[in-house]
């Protein structure tokens, strides 16, 4: 393997030619704990039309992570511990790094708790009563949100919408995580992964899972940047309450069939 500085320069030039906007070095070579034969771990972000990691044509001994599609547990590590390799779009790099850190630090304790609960459970099984109780809370949050549709909204109304949107998505995500772990399908890393797991196991429709996954991202923004969220974007989400309706109906039907 060529000297680290030369290798990093080669990698940066190759990534820039592929239209990557910024990249990090992470892992042992970022932390100073590498061995002579350690790979160079690099994570790069494109922003649109990211390539497959194998199509970039990096030198041997370089392990590329595409941040646009990386799982949260890996993107979070890069955001927290990575060293900037190059940065051709500082505003986007700062925004990506800040948002990913926020979301990762918010989600990782829940992931670790769910993993611990799974390992400690002697015979995991779905708690139907708990699921139905959570679904009822989601339905009630959705009903409150529905009262604001088409109305002239005050600042107090917008605050209420943000709060109910957060609690509705959190309730749906708790259901998704509980079913995924209790049925032994997986221990999802994020709320979006949990919804996707339900779709893979025919609990909810794929389209509903994808839209609720996107709603989970909006929920994370609301939690961490509550006062800065554009009000128009909040109102737009009132047009998507049907996804919560479908989630409650489809999960309720699945539980009843078990």
C-alpha cells in the first residue's frame, strides 16, 4: 500500500471526479490506531445519484462507504469520529454532519435497549394488548391532527400539530419495533428500518412503510430543530394523515389474524 498521504490524495481526486461533494476518513486510520496492513476507510457523500461503491474505481486497500445510503449506525460513527478528507460543499457538509449526529445520538440508546431486551427475553412474543393500546394512541393523535386540516392556524395550533405529529410517529414506530423484535425478524436500527421490516413481512404495504419512513425523518427534525422547522412544511404533512390511518388498520388486521 502506498504512503497514507499519497493514497488519500489519490482517493480524494477519484471521488471528486465522480462528483462526490465531501468525504471523510474514519476507522483506525482516522483514530491513529491502524496497523501497517490496515485498509483506508473512506466515507463520501454525493447528494444525488450516488454510485454503487464498487463503481468508483478506488485503489486497492480502500474501503468506501456511500453516505447517501449508509445505515444510521455507520453514518453516525462517521459524523462523530470522521476526519474530513475534502469538502467542496461546506454548507451541506456541516448540515449533514450536524443532522446525522443529532439523529444518531437520539436513536442509538433506543437501539441498544431493544437489542438488550431481545437478548434477555427467554421467549419473545407479540404483546397484542400493548400493540392495540399503542395503535389506539396513534389513532387519537391522528384524530387531533385531522381537526386542523383546512383551518386557519395560529402559532399555538402549529405547536400542537408538531407535538401530535411527533407522538403519532413515535407510537407507530414503537409498534413496528415491537413486532420486528418479538417476531424475531430483526432488531431494526432506525424507525424507518422498523417500518420497512413490517412491509417485508406483509404486515403493512410497502408504500405505507416508505411514507412512514420519510415521516420518521421529519419527526427527527421536529425533535431536534423544533423552532426552526418551516411552518409550511408542517402544514403539508397534514395531507398525509391517511398513512397513519392505513398503518392502524393494517397492523390491527395483522394482530387479529395471529
